C-alpha cells in the first residue's frame, strides 16, 4: 500500500509557474511508476506526466516543453514543475503510484490559472 500527499497547488496568472510535490509513504525505488494526472472542471481525468523507477519520462502533448516531472528518491518525492501556465491547465491535479498489484491516488490539489 502507498499513501500519497500532494501539495503546491494554488492560484496563478497565465504565464506563471507552480511546482507540485507528491510525497510517498514508502521508498519510490519500490514503485514501478509515478505520475501526475489532472481533472479539469466537467471533464475526465487525464494523464499529465509519468516517471518510471528507471527515470523514463512521458508527457501529454499539451504540456510538453512547459512541464517537467522529476523525483528525489531520498525524499520519496515526485515533483511537477509547471511553467508558462495557461487557463486551460486549470484542474485538480492528482498524484498516482503504480506498484505490483495496485494503483494508488493522492487526494488532489487544485491549480487555477487566471487569464
């Protein structure tokens, strides 16, 4: 089992930056992949970015070149650096951990980008 706690969301103007953090309750070396997903108002949850235990990264086309996912194994933490934010990035952002036999989610953090 993995508990995930997100932080770092907030209100920012278009063009601004935010960094989200996700702290896992166990060593992320033991987690196959971690990722960030988001759910815009009235829409389904969608992939933003993932990073595997071997540091392989994957991004949604809509965030490539603007967002960066990274990890700090010593802190059991995964980050999402979001630059050049747009109003369409407004959503609840969720952290996800994929392990053998299960998938776990954090509680979500709200990101609101004003125009």
